[in-house]
C-alpha cells in the first residue's frame, strides 16, 4: 500500500526504473522507492519509504485510514472506487504468485511511445463477462459492475459525470464482490443520470438531417461504458470486446491544463485525425461536442455563450467577424483599413480553411504558395518536413495539426510536432511560439552562449533573442544590427523536437547534454511539475534527472561536441559519463532516423536524370581537337592487348586516350575506354550509415578503368549559385567535382552511376584527368585489385566552402574523421605520444600574452592578434589594409618575406618587416636601442617556429586570399619600409 496526497491508500508494486535501472533513488535523509500502481491505467512514480505499508489484503484499508486520522472517511471515494477495486483485485492475485510470475504478469511494458499495461492485464480487462440464459426482459446480474470494471476512470482524473451505479448492490458489483461489509445491499436511491442510450438522445430540434449521423456519433462517444454495454444485445459478446478499446478513448474531450495532460494514445490520434474541421471554439479555444459552425466564410466553430447568445438564432448563425464583415489578418491580427497595412485581405483557397492574410504578411512566410488559383496558406504544409528537405513533396501531404493562433502546422504524431506544443485535439494545437516567460522565474529567462557558433571564439557577439545562439558579425558577413536580432533557424521557424539530443543550461550548472522527452514518457511526479506552453521535459545524461525548460535555454547537440573541461571531481565524473551517454544516444537516434528515411524512400535512390556524356550548361564549352593534333603512340598491332592498361603505351602514360584514326592499332586499340564507355558491371546498393553506394559485380584488376565521372559542366558562377540554393533549401548532398579553373562537373541533377560512389580515406579507386579528343575528362581507375561485391570508393579531397565539416563514415583504419582532412598515418610510439603530451601541458600552463598596442602604429584600440602560438604581435585592421577581421587561423605579416612571401628568417624588431634567407642580405642591420633591448641579428627570434608556418607559398607568391586571389601583405620591391 502507498499513500499519495489527494488519493486513498493504493495497492502498488515495487519495480525497476527503466532510466536508472534500479528500484530506489537516494535522497538526503530519505530513500525513495520506484513503484507502479495496480489498476487499468499505467502510472508510476517514486514514494517515500515512510508512506509504504506491506500489502496483506483488502481488510487493511480501514485500519490504514484510521491510522491516518481519517476515521470518518474510511470508504474509498466514489470517483476512484472502480479503479481502486480493480487494483486491489490485481494486488490480491499478485500476492499469491512468485516473484518471477509477478514480474511476468504485471510489469509495465516500456517503449519510446510511453507506458503500456502488461498484456496479461489487458487480456483480463478485455475479457467479457459470462453470458447466462435469462428470461425475456431480465437484466444480467452484474452487467453494470463488469462494465465498470473493464474501463474505470484513470488515476488522478475525476470520473465523467453521468450514469453509474448508485445503489448498494451496484456498488458491490462495481467493486467485483470484494468490498466486504460496505458492499451490503441498501435502499434504492434515485439515479442521478440516465442509464440507457434512449435517455441520452435529448430533443435537438435545430439539428438537420445531414448532421444527424455526426451528432449520434458524438453522443455515442460521450456515453459511459455501462450505458453502451447495456444498450447492446446480451448475446453480443464479440461486439463488447470490440467496443472496449474504442470506449477507452471515448468521452468528452476537455482542454488540458498543461502539455503533459495531452497524453493521447497514438492510435487514438490516428483514428480521430480524419476530422475535416477542428472541434475547438475559436474564442475560448476549448474543445467540445456542442460547438456550432459559423455559416459565414470563416468556417469557425463557436460556443453560443462565446458569441454572446443563449439561443440559436432562427436565421443564419454568424460570428461577430462575419456579421460585421471585418476580418483580421491571421498573421498580424489587424483588420483591413487605414490603420492596417492598406492592402486587401486574401483568403486561402483550400476548402474549409477560411483564413485571411494580407498579401505582404503571407509573402513573408516561405510556406505560402501563390498560383493561378490564389493563395494557399502555410496551414497546409508541415513546417518540420519543409525545413528538413524542401525538395521533398511530403510536406504538403498527410493529416495536419494546425495551431489555433498562428499559421503553423505539423503532421499528426510526435515526429514533426515541436517539443512543448499543447495538443488541444487531434487536429488542433497551440505551438511553442506562444511561450510567455514569467517575470521573476529564473528558469524562464533567456541565456546565450559566450562563444561564436562559427569560429568557437569569444569577443563581441551578436546574440539571438530566441535561442542561445551567438555569432561574430564578421563570421556572418554582416554588420552589427540595431535592436532585436534572430538567427536564421529561428527566423525560419525551426524548433527542437522530441527525442532530440541537446545542450541545456540550468541554474549555475555548466551546459549539460540532455534529451528532450515526451511528457507521457516521464514519471508522474515530473508531469505534475509547474510548466506551461512552450516548455518540455528534458532528461539529463549522467545524473538521470528530469526538468522542464524551453527553447531559450537549449541548442542542438552536434556530432563531435565535447563540452567544457571536466575535472576529476564528483560532478566532473558525472559530466564525463554524460558526454559518453549523449554521444551514444545521438548515434542511435541518427541511425534510426536514417533507417526510417531509407524505408520511406521505398528503397529507391533519389531521382536524377541518367546521361552518358557530359552536358555543358550556360557559357561552358567543350573543346574538340583536330585529328592532326592528337599524339600517336608507339604500340605494335602484334601485341595481345595493344594500348591496354598493363602495356607501356605512351599515350596511356601521359593520360591521353588514343584516337582510332591516329593509333596504329586501329579498332584493336584498348586505350579507348572513355569513348566506348567500357565500364565493368556495377550495382547501386543501400549502405549502412552512408546512404547509397556502388559495388562491382566482377573482379577488377589494379589500374583498370572503372567509370567516368559524368554530369553537367558548369562554371564557377553557376556553381556558387547552386551551392547557395542548396544552403537555403537545406540540401546537404553535393556531387561537384572540379576539372579546371573554368569548369566543374555537377552530377547532382544529371549523371551516371559514378555519382553513387562514396568517399573513403583508404579508397580502392582514384580520379585521373585524361585528355580525350582534345577535351579534359575525369575517369575513375582502380588502385588495387577489387574483388566482386566490393563497394567502389574514392577520396573526395573535399574543399569545404562552409564553416561546418562533414563527418566521415568510411570506417577505414586511417579515417581522418572529417571529409577534407588528410587521412591519418601510422600511429606514433607510446613514448613519443607521452613526450608530446608533456610539452602540450607545459605550453598550456605558460599561456600566451598578447601586446596591448599595434605593432605598426604603436597605438592601442581594437586589435587583431596573430594566430601563431609563439607570436604576441597585434595590429589594427586599418594598419593591415583589411575591412574585416580575418577568418580562422591568421598569421601576421611579420612571418612572411616582404619580397617573395616565403617564411621569414630575419625579423625587424621595430616594424612588421621581415625577409627570407634569400633576401635578408643587406635588408637589416644591428641597432642598439638601449642596454637591455637590441635588434636581433638575422635569424628567427627565440621561441619562434623554425619550420615555417602552414601558409607556405612557392617562390614568387605571398599570403593571398583564396577567393579574391589578391595579395594582402605584398609590397613592391623598392618601397620604403615603415
């Protein structure tokens, strides 16, 4: 027995918490036990040891109530009586079982969708009562009691008003004959409600014939199960069994007080989502069955009382907006007129929508569609699917849940709905954009990170007003805006969703990894914590705790995140375990999502147009050489395979394809793979974690031609336009390969099977640029023997144009971890690794102190520090001739020769001039400043890296910007030095 405030002593069973994998939770000066309650509603929670009593039987209840100083209230409250009786019966049965049998029959089933009753309990609840032979007109004994036993009201909710047993016999039947002395028959009392289906059908003279079926269906769902079963035939046992799951989800739906009260069964949601209109009042936002539809153009549903009426009018029922013909915009809530935007409202053309918008307001939303029929508003497009993949048409398909206050819609279910949304009905909700932070409540305040999301450095940051994101204005290539600012994700409407792995800031704790949980999957005591629209429960990794938070304190967890440093303290160890759990959970969730996406694609690769040769686009041209310009090889026609990949063909060595009119071997020439398209047989497959791939169906020898990389030939301008379009539409797959400075192959929209070859840090193929008939083409050749059934891969040598790296999943032993990084070489010896670690710690402890004045003009202010660890020089942007701060690692001009741009060997101690070993002669001279400071002789200063910097350039080149190709630090020879 356990005692919870507001409830009678209730039978329960100690069980294991699926999160902690233990049945207890220690608290200061107390010990909590994890219990699951007996009954027909799966609920669990933690109970103090002092509030628990071993169960021996039902006769203990009166003693417990008297010991609890409640002698006058020894009976079970009426609203809990049916469910309490069912729980006592289950507890009595479980008491006589062994531990293993008790766990097998009564333990809850834990799933990602929430708690479920044990199949044994479900079978007991759905079991129909035995049918006896009765005389005509006789009511089966205990029928009402059996019905009330099947579907009692859930724990913690008041029984719906209406029919129910009120006499002593019915109370005994409802308690299943286990009520003891309190179950004796008593005098009959007047019933409070109707007990048959006929008494529910009250006169409704205003209902038309067309709405009669809808009314009867609602009345059937609102009837108590006792009345429904009493209205069925006594020989309809199968009908009753089929009605049990239907009637469990029936009843008048009331708006919950919080998002946690929306614990709808997913099957119920799918079953009820076919309603064409939301049965929610547009004024009070309360769901009900007695709503009346406005017969005007708004198609809204209202209570008569919300319209200021007591009786339905005889003529048309119109709301206030339709009566005055003044409708507000659904976005800005302003009516048309001089005070509004000055533009006429446009109505959505989708039937039964009725929403109106200013055209300017509608065009601000990317989900609005303007076509020949007019405007289709954003309420008919899933926002999550649109942000996930805009090229996929599934965003406008399926059943939607629409926000009652703004033009936001999601697909029915928990996959697309943003976390913290309040579900009103199966087709209506209130989204998280309507979160109102309470003043004085610290957890409702907004928190931003102290580093840039692009470069991970601090400084003067531009903070988002909706989420914790922060950026340097220079990293976004924008100037510091005035007033409020929102990041791109928040402006697009991107919200955290259930089962997302995130970072959370709570109180004075560090940013902690956690997972967003649905309210129905958390313990009952967590559900009852104070929260409102826009808040969602999070599960903290490591500590296994729960708390309610909102979007302003969370940001997504990315693969490779490591968080702050963790000391060897207790909380440091917990944080270390939390990082490991978050990484494992993130990979598991990502794999499930990718598997689901693969199943949704019907096991077919994404659409593309198959072509056999490169197709030039725009101004790109394909050059063709004259036959006289094509070189001739020295192969002999008597060879077995003349000009083959195993021969010593001169053209093959120079990566030229032979021409049949020039080659002495004619048609027997084996160096015409590009022209004849002699590819080995391949097959497109679905790989594990890498999307689609390509395998060979026969053995391939080393050096053999595998395929040609084919696609559209585009120039650099078109390439940047396509990359910009992909970034705006959240497209993450690219198929671009550079031929030369003017041409790029894009195999995305058009290509051949080579577009499906994946990257590998240890590939079995490589790309080679060949000259075929005067034009440069890219071929893929085997670098090792490839047996049949092996996946074909090559190294992408990816040039990252953005700030985010793509994680490599090739699985090779030398995998670099990210696309574009060099593969790892042989691992160093343990002793060498140990020495490196010691040196790194020493450098970190010493730290780096930068100078407080510009090394060129000797003035203070906002300075840019050199990226070299041993250099403390700082400069003004104006002194460097720059308009914005350099991105990434940057080495100051003191480390590059003023003449050729090579790594400097001689340095001036008064200005940023420096020279390499080839140009240092005569450029510098020793000069005594004072007794303690001198200009060093030619050579690097102490502590400077003697091996040069990563920005080394060949002779004649200096430090250049990769995009503009213009010198940054060069001075023409002969210019005066500073």
